C-alpha cells in the first residue's frame, strides 16, 4: 500500500477515528497544528482537489454534508476552519484528497 490514507481508509494503518461511514473517514491528524486537528478523506483514492470531476464530486459533497457533524463530534462548538492543500505551492504532502478541520482555539484571521 503506497498511499498512506488509502491504508488508513482500509484499516491497515491505525488512526484515531472521529467518524466513519461507507464513503468517508474522519480521523485525528498525527501531527496536530491546533488543539483540534481532524482530517476528512474519501475512502476512494482521489489525489487532490485537482482530480475532482463530475464523476467523483459526490465524495466531496458527502464530506461537506458531514463536516458539521464531524466538527461537533470532535468537540468544536465555537467555530472551525476547513483547509485543503492542493499541489506543491500549497505544500500538499499526502497525495490523497483530504480536508483539514482546525479549531479549539482562536485561529489567526489570515492563513497566508
Ligand atoms: P497536507 O500537508 O497534505 O495538507 O496534510 C497531510 C496531513 O496528514 C499532515 O497534517 C500530516 O500530519 C498528516 N498525516 C500524515 N501521515 C499521517 C498518518 O499516518 N496518520 C495521521 N493521522 N495523519 C497523518
Ligand atoms: Zn489514497
């Protein structure tokens, strides 16, 4: 398995799960950058936002429909930020589409 997030989605690599259903998985980031730092991934391999198409965009829709519940499950009751890094200029380090949910403190107003 050369995609770490496919490995996590398949249960072959352990993760601290927040939410899971047949299409998506939310788990705590191994190297959190905020008091709460959760990653949400489609179980199907999509390499980044650049690879979203009309055929697979249902996974993105499913993720965004679930983010409010995932945020609540993670204890975020005063807001949160959602980020997806796409490609080298954004420093994407895992080439499997994922959305960071960040919160648990007052975040800076700007992210760059
Ligand atoms: P990116 O830099 O691609 O936007 O975000 C990748 C994120 O995945 C990073 O925040 C990194 O800490 C996290 N990450 C990388 N490998 C693992 C892992 O094996 N388990 C978990 N839980 N998070 C990981
Ligand atoms: Zn993958």
